C-alpha cells in the first residue's frame, strides 16, 4: 500500500514515516510529499507520480496566532488546499482512502458540564484556524457522500513530542528550560496562560491513530483523536522544570496570551477505539522527557543552533 502524506516535512508526518520505517506495518510504503497544495498542476502531477493507495492530508497552516494575523492566508491553505487535493484526486481517478486531519480546536467553547467532548458536540470555532478546518471538513464530508473513494475526517486534540515547533506551549517551555540549564538564558521562563487544561496525546500515538483510520475508518466517519485525560498546563510545566533540574521564575508574557481561549478541554476517543481498537499508550511523562531531550541536545550561539554530542 502506497501512502501519500501531504505536508511531508511536518512534525506529525515525520512520526508517521518513522513508525512505518520501524516496521509498524509491512503493508505500507510512506511517500512524504512537499508539493504546494495550492498549485493545482503540480498537485495532480505529484499524485500521478506517486500513484498512492491512500492519502494522509496533513498539509496546513496550523498556528492559531498566525491565523489571527492573516486569516485569509490560513483559509487559502486549509480550505482551498483541501479542495485542490480533492479535485486532483478526482482528476487522477483515485479510488483508495483519504484521511483529512482537522482539529479539536473546531469545537470551540464547550461547557464543562458537557464533557467529555464527543464527535456529536456542536462546533463553535473561535479562531480563524478552527474556522478554516470546519469549512474544509464540511467539504470532505460532502465529497464523501458521492466520491468513488473512502474519505474520513480526524479531529486530533493537542499532541506533543520531539520535533514540535516552539510556537506551541510545551516545546516552548522545554526549549527555554534547556537553554537555562546550559546557562544560555537567565532563569526566567516566559509563558502564556498556564492555568488552562488540555487533552494531550503523544504524537506517536496520534500517528498510529491516523494509520488505523486509513485502514479501518468508515466512509464519511468523523473521529476524535485524544487521550481522554485532562492536564493542567501549569502541572506539565512543573514536570518539565523537574526534568530540567533547574530553578526558574515563571513570568507571564502578555504577547503569548491567545484571544478566544478555551479554559478547559477533555474529549472522548470512544468512537475511534470502537472502530479500530486504538488506545493511547504513551505516558505523558515519556512525552515530556522526549520533548525536553530534543532541546537538551542543542546549544545556541550567534551562529545558530548546533548539535551537542553527549
């Protein structure tokens, strides 16, 4: 089975490829693609070249802060890029499986009395990124009704692991702590709002869920991908500080505060588990150690970031 992965240089794509290379399934051949999903001609040529049996659509503008700065660009990539991919697959006669990757952010503000969040929870997106994903998922659902190929939609909640951008909270903390531990920064940690809760899942478990859905998801199916556990960000920061073994002052930076913030998040993966047998397996402590270790291997100077042999 030939698996085309859009956004092939991204954080999650790398973990999907590593799982397959490590022998997760001898049935899959990973084909990461870096083609511009807004370039219709190049996209169609890439599909014909790769001749995939399945497509994992990860290409996206996924930074919420950036979506506020340029909502139109976010919508172009996330909605029109998805539309272009669907059109190109149709033009190439594709008849395999497509997994569209949305976001748990699509639910927006949910009353804690209604927790855990399920796939039937109403969508109330509160930022341009989430709006773009809701629109793209709706398009995929509409196409799933009439398409010759099987289309599923995933709604992953926060996922973490080595290789994630410092534009996200936990990698930002880990990067700063590693630099403090090396004596490169003063012992002051700049944070946003750390008294919110989130449902975190290790990226390796998320990658496994994507592969399981491509194999077993039903046409038009929508699936949460989450741990089903609610973590307070402050508590995870405390664990990272303990892992780093440093004493720091934690200071809130107004520039890191996000508009339209959801205070608490916890979701259910029951539908996914019932369909595929998937379960989150990686303890959060292992995820935090992996994130910190990925930054502890590097040192920075005026010439940039360099690997340190240990």
